[in-house]
C-alpha cells in the first residue's frame, strides 16, 4: 500500500468518524430547534389512531431507518 493510499484511507476513516460523532451528539443531546431530532421524532411517531395499520411496502427504506435510529439511540448515555 502506497503512502498516498494510506493517507487517503486514514482521512476517509476520520471523516466518517467525525460525521458519526456529530450525528450522535445531535441525537443524544437535543436542543429545542434541532432539525435532526424533529425529523427522527416525526419518522418514529405512532400513526394516527383509527387508521388501519397498513402493510409496509416491501421495498421501503422506512423499517431499515427505524432500526438504525433505534440502534444508534442506544448509544446515548441517558
């Protein structure tokens, strides 16, 4: 592995770590006007009562995103 490839790999890993750290901080320590928390809350909010539960679309990404958010929310200390 050449020196340039190694530097690119390390930079990429640090960039991904930094983005993940910022995202987790936004999810774990929400402020009142935080767009990340409001988007996640809206996505995980229960559907309106009285509606029949619809079958999830088999090609939808929503169940995957919900599982990822639930997994990442376990990283919060409180």
